[in-house]
């Protein structure tokens, strides 16, 4: 079978790219060995957000009732599965549109313009690898014990652990810590670094941690996990923090220490596709070391976010068509849907300082905003960083609607907006987004 493009992997970087290419009149063969939708839909962003939604409802009920309501976790887990199944069917429908052929099976690069799928050969002028990533397990004794799991395993669980230990205070670790704390679990987070959310601005990271500690989540920072064992029906996580040994007990342990690109079994070495530190090396058009072979999303390691994969896929198709585009891959917003929510785009204050840049910082507390006070969200913070001529360099937010506010800032930054131009944009009142304009004053 011959098509214009072969895409390996039907996650966000695959199915969005296939749909975009088909709209441009190209024929696409997309190959998937498991469920369509990838990690994001099946065991990542979407099921986690379903849990976040229910956790918010529990927190709201707790405020109104004055006591935490009884949580039926099996019912919550069932709703999460329904959400995933519905959206998976939507992707199946999208992949059935004219111009797209969905093939089930294991894809291997067979040289030239050929991909082999379980013995059947498919050809295309261009190949896009979008195989995503998987949870990465650290070399710690006891990681294979029952009850020690990755985010995929915890999302599959229909029972609520009374005690949950989370190893890693990145995006995944904090979202699960927040959710399970809301549902009533006793949560302890063990993190190797000095602060949680290492890539985020420290003012935001610290505020998120402090707010979660206030809600009862325990953090052990600068702690290296040495082993995980079993004793009396409990899991025991041993660690060393600031040269002192420590131990925490749990019914379940979540390992949230990063992700590894899915490059195994693709035949990359045989066709000469270069890799570095386990990821496929690409240029700014997402083309690999082999002409006509591209890689998008987590597998290239540039930015492990679903929306990054989507935009990289569009860049691939545009390059294949010989079209220039205005896609700004250098402005990539991100968000943590914990309670409180956090989001960021652009440079942090530390990055500006290390680069020796001239910059200005404006911090606006949420308590200065009427809507935030009415929404009991006055503990948040918005931080806007500007450079020469008031150019927007970064926006960092902790609090409700953080992702929405950062999304606006991201759009303005991509258009080269200055703080004075931002201040001249009318914002709806009363909204928390008014804080962004206030920061530009």
C-alpha cells in the first residue's frame, strides 16, 4: 500500500497530524499497536483530569458542608473509564475520515520509504514517528513489588489507598498527590530536588507546595529513595534526606520520576536514524538524520507535552508541503492541574538572571482580585517578567484558572506583544484574568 505519509503512533502527535495532513489533501496511513489516543487519552492527561474534576467537587462540598463527604472511589474510577472510552471512540471516528487509513499492528522501519507491519509492507514518501513515551522506573530495589506502580497502574486501580507515597514531585507526582489527598488518602511525596516542579519558577513552585502542605500533603525534600520493602502488609519506602535516614509507610507507592521515549523495536539503527540519550534527534522541522523521516512528540524528547506533539506534527506536514509557517515552538505553555493549579510560559526569573538579561518582574497576589476573593482563591500569585521595551518574556501563575491566564500570555508573547500593549487590552470584569492586565500596568 502506498500513501503520501506514514505515521507510526496514534497518540496526539499522530492522530492530529494525520487529520491535518488529510485536510491538506494528503493520503495518510497511521499505524497503532494499542489503543488510539496514546498515553494522553488512555493513561495520562484525560483520565487524570477526570479525577481532578471529581477532586474539585469533593473540595467544594467539603467547604460547603464543613466536613469531607464520603467518597465512592469505585464510582469515580468508573466515570473516568467512561470518559476515556467516549473520547477514544471519537478518535476512531476521526481516523475513519477520507484520506486516512488506520492500520493495527507493530511497525518497523524497513529501509527506504517502507514500513513493515507484522509482515505486511507499507510505503510512503515521508514517515513520521510519533510513538510517545512510557513511565521510567528508577534503579531502586523493590520497584517490582506488588503495590509499587507507575501512573498507568494507579489510574487502573479501582480502590483508594489509605496511605499513598509518591516518589517524585514533578507534574505527574503533584497532580496525583493533590487528587488523592482530596479523596481522603494520607499522601507523602518524596522528592530528590530542593523544590517541587523543578522547571517552574521558584516562587510558583514554593507556593504550590505550601498550599498543598496546608491541605495535609507531606513533603520530604532533598531525599534520595534507597529501597522499597514490605513489612506487615505495608510497603516501606526508605530514603536519605540531608544525610539522615528516613522511612515512610504506604499501602501503595507511585513512581513518578520521569518518562522514557518509546524507540525500541522501531528499527532505527538499521535505517540510520540517530538517537541521543534515548530520544530521536531532530532539526527544527522535526526531520531526523534520515531525509523524509520525521519524529514528533515525546519520542524526540524536545518537549514532553501533548500540545507540543500536535504543533510539531503540523510543522512536519508544512515542511513536507514546502510551506513556511508561523508556528512558535519556542513559546510552549505548560500547566499542572493540581490544587492549586499552576502554569507557565517563557523564561523564569532564574533563567533571566543566569543569562545576564535586563528584565523587570511584577508580582500580583490573587487577593488583589475581587473574583479570586469571591472564589476563595486569594492565596494565588501571578508573576509577569518583561525585558527591553516591555517585551513579554515569561508569565507564571499559581491559582485557579492559571492555565487559562498563561494561555492568553502565550498567545500575546507569540505575537511579540509588550506590556503596554497588554495593558491596553480590555479584560472582562470580574475575572481572575484581570490580574494579567494589572501586572502590565
